[in-house]
C-alpha cells in the first residue's frame, strides 16, 4: 500500500492535484498496486471524479450538519467520494477527545481512518481505538531528504507492527525510494505514507514505479 499525502504542495494543489492524481492512477493501472492519495478538502470532489484510485481526506471534524463554520463535514467527505481520512497527522494534531469523536463520526458515515501517531507510545495508546490503520510517522524525519523512518527508526517499526497487528500499520516520514519501502514492509509495515519525495520529484511517475517495486 502506497499513499501519497498531497498536503498543500503547489505541485499537488488545484489543477496540479488532478494531474498528479492521474499520474498515480496510471501507475496503479500499470502495476496493480494499491496506490492511494490524500488531498486537500477543496480538491477532494474534483479529484475523486478524475480518478478511480482510493482518495483520502487529510482531516475531518467531529461535527454533523448544522451551524458549524469552517469545518470539514464527514458526510460531505464521504459524498465527495473519499474512502477515508487521515486523522491527527503531525501537522494537524488533535486532542484525544477530538480523535475519539472524529473516529465515531467517520464510522457513522462509512469513512475509513488512518490514525497518525508520532511515537511508539502513541501507537500503543491508539490501538484500543480500533482505527482501520495506524500510521507511525516520527515528526523529526518528515520532509527529510536523508533519513527516513525505515533507516532512522527500524526498531520502532518492528515494535509498532507487533502492537498494531497484521495489515494495519502504515509508516511514513522521509520515505523516498524503493529501499525505504522494502525495509518498512520487511519490518512489518503494511504500507507507506509519503509526501515530499513525490511532490518534489522531477518525474513522479518514475519514482512511483520505483516505490512499487519495493512492495514486492
Ligand atoms: O503524511 C506523510 C508525510 O507526513 C510524510 O512526509 O515529506 O517525509 O514524505 P514526507
């Protein structure tokens, strides 16, 4: 499983988000790999209409229809075509009570959740919440061009995989090549979450193909 988090990178926003989404679709079609993307709320509907690959939101708020200004409504994320959402990403941290309320809303509307954790302690504390996936991302390696979670924290990946269980751990932060993917999978991760390697790449399609090779 490879999921690219588009964040708010210029190369992954608006029309560029649709173009980059189509690049991911092409590689998914070529390889048969699970390749997903996580896009900004405003891009969600247009991207879901442009591609068939799984599209994830970057965040939802624990609200329902009504007088809520400036929030992300779970029902609309679902209606837009998203399969699920990230939650508690290091760049969008939430209180525990908000996480629990958001998980409840996601389940009510049929959205899967990738619950992000910054360290092994958070991974352990999130298991009881039973999200669909837990994404372990050490913040210090996010955006790094040198060290990745696979090269910098292999022992934590192994520990987290045991805590989370088979097929439920995703890892990210500094993932940039097939070796990072291969190592993460060998250590027990089910997939990887990445951003800057793809959004900064001269040739994102070539890089995606390289990353997919690491899955096998
Ligand atoms: O959600 C994934 C992201 O935080 C990882 O960022 O740029 O290190 O791949 P990056």
